[in-house]
């Protein structure tokens, strides 16, 4: 713990704060004492980990990488984080990310852009960029991110580590700052599939504080160590035919397909919605939900309030001075699609498309056991480029957002040099995803 804290100097770009020093060292001393007394310790006891700074951890500042919450102290601890604490894991750092999860590059933050672990001129991906980089550099053994439309999987891909978005509702969202509640998921980032399995088991389960959670079966080590019942794998033809796909990513993906075929598994091409439909459906709903979720942040209960003589003006100034450009773009867009005259045309259409996408997946999973795809069509851009072209940034989410809308379990594993490989199964088949990932190793 001490060694990792030293690596995480407070001003490294992936770190929001290591104010957890004293807490972390106290917890570590307790584990040391247990070991000295000859007591057996649990699998997560004493393991240092990082937390994307959108999770509440009582007593620590939770900024969401925003100016608005720059000094906000969490009043309680997120359920998923509490389960890790109960298992003895030690939080050592709150991690830099795109503010409120808004972004795909971890540049939309008051703490400065997170740099890619492999090439410092490139973005880390986002929004859980700090979390993926810390794992890739071994500054944390694992990190906990939030994935609404790809925020765990995409930076995991850009930094060549494992990142898992479980089935929606498998892990409680209580204490994860809400971005788009219908697709928000808690997701672990780690260096091995086995670590992901352990973390998933610890964090999963029914939580009365999040009514979308459910009881799930533990995934045993044995159950993911051999392939049972995976016969057919599917991939989306149109993802491969798109002009937007980087040729190296395409080649890496085709190489993975050959590898799978060589293992005697059948591969099927599947039809799917075009990328621009996926991206516009996701951003319509995500913006609508974030406009609603962030309406509570007006300075009256939380965060940096900017006073004006007039109360309404206080709200307006607090929000316009403290939210980033990207967050404001989403609030304005979200309120527009929800407003009278637009909601039928845009928002309700988005909901209908989401249902159609889920139905498409249900039909696909009658034919195939697993769907694979690259994590992104493009390689990580240079730092600065995404800020200049938000539309291009949205399009870079083309391969992750569909699985979010379908609420499916999806894992990024390292593949090739640019991005990762995404492995997806039907709802609640999280174990099957890990099983297939192990098989491909
Ligand atoms: N890049 C996507 C967005 O900005 C996904 C972000 C996320 O999953 N938090 O909405």
C-alpha cells in the first residue's frame, strides 16, 4: 500500500487525490497485524485499489472531476465500494475522469487530461481514464469505474487491460453519481480475468437502496475454467464494413476471428443497426437522463454556490460557471429532446429504438452464444483532438453504446495494438463472458 501510494503522487494526471493516505495506511496496518498474528486473510484483504471520482466514499471529497463539486465531501459510501471495504480491500486513490462521466477521452476534467499508459501523447480514453491507466501502470491492483455507454470498456481497450460492464442491475448503483440511470453500471478494471471474477462476486447482489438490483449466482473459478456450451459466436457485419473502422483494428479483429475458428467454434455474421443509429439513440437518452439527473446540482444543497441577489440567477450562474462545456452541451441537448414539441419526435423515438435494439439482441442470442466486436472503430486520438470535435468523439462510441442500451454483460480484453476486443453475452450470462475470455487466452 505504501509503495503504491508513493507512486500515486497527488499531481499525476490520473489522480484526483490521494487524501486516502492515512485511511489507507491505517487499514494496511490492521491487515499486517492479522498476518503477524498468524490469522488467515481473505482474498481481497490488503489489496490497494482506485475509485473513479464519481463514487461516494464517506469522509473523502468526491468531485466528479467538476468545478461544481470540487470541495464536496461524500456523506456516505457507495454500496459497491462498501462491499470491497468489507472484504478488506484498501482504497488508495480517487481517480480523474471525464466530468460526470461525460466523455470518451478523460479530457473533460478540471484536473487536466489523463494521458494514455502506453503513449503519453494520446488520450487515455474515458470516461474512466484515470482508473484504466492506474491499473495499466500497476499503480493500483484494480480500479472501480462506471460504465454508462462504454466508460470502463473503452479506456480498458485503449490501455490494454481488462474492463467489465456487468448486466445492468447486477451491481448496485447506490452511491455512484447518476449520469444516465437506465444504463449506468459499476464496472471493475483489472489485469486478469480472475481478478474481474473475484471483484464481480464481491460487488454483485440485491441492494434495497437500488431497486434495479437482483440476486445473482456466484461465478465459481471452476465454472469459467472450461468451455461449456459455447458453440457459435456472432459478429456484426456492418461494424466491419463501415468506412470509419481503422484498418489495423479491423485486421486485429479478423485475426481474433481466425483464432476462434481454429478452436473449432462456428462464426456467424449478424445484422445490426447502423452505428449512427446506435450513437444517436444512446446520446438522445443519455442526454435526456443527465439533464434530469443533474438538475439537482444548482448550488442550493451541494457544491460551489455562486451568489446573486436573485435566487434564480444564483442557480443559473452556479451552473453556467461551474459545469464544463461538454456537460452544458448535454444538459441543453437533453432538455431540448424532453421539451414539448420535441419529446414525441425525438425522446420517445429514442425509447422505441432502444426497445428495438434489445429485441434484436434477444433474437441474436437465440442463434449465437457470444457476440464479439472491437471496442472502438478508431484508435485513441491525440490529446486535444476530441475537445475540438465532440461529434467525432460521440462517433468513437459506436461499438460500445449498443450493448449498454441492451443492458448486456460485456468485457474488454486486450487485442492488438489500438483497442481491445469486446465479448458480450445475453443478459445475466456474465459468467459465460468470463468463460469465453479465458478460453481465448
Ligand atoms: N463516452 C460515453 C458518453 O460520453 C460513455 C461515457 C460513460 O460510459 N460514462 O456518454
